C-alpha cells in the first residue's frame, strides 16, 4: 500500500484529488494540509511515500516544502501540481528534486496515471 499526503491551499483541489485517488486500490491518503507549514508537519507525522504539492501556498511556499521533504527523505516521490506551469518554476522544482510537474488546468489526470503506475 502506497501512502499519499496532499498539500494544497485549495479545498476544491484537495476534494477533487481525494475523489480521483479513491479509485486507485493500492493508494491510501494519510493526510491533507492547506498550507506549507502544516504540510511539513504532516509529512513528519505520517511519513508518506508520495506527496502531491502545490507551489503557491500560505506560510511556506511549495518549493520550500519540496526542498525540506527531499532533504529529509529523498526517496519520497513528489508531484508538483500547480496553476503556475511556467518554465522557471518547472526548472526550479525539478532541480530541487520534484519527480513530476503538472499544470492543474490541463494535466490534472496525469496525477492518477502516476499513482496507478506506482
């Protein structure tokens, strides 16, 4: 069983992810956070295999959360899911250790494809 932590300040995005992920039998959502500080705390508490992470969030931005997670547990798979799919963000996230970088507006379903194949 793979465990997933959702970190996104949008309740609607988290609810959509929960709905989609519930169709994948070998994936369990262990927590969800609405800001970066909560996300880091939940990561330490739940130790998930995979994190779905937004970039633009209150308290601690997603890029700093990504760096913290990868410095703590580099084998954690990180999916960046953002409304800011700009090349400079993609490059920064990939250099910081993100495994995937998806645009919320047109690549949302790719998250499920990654989860189904993991």
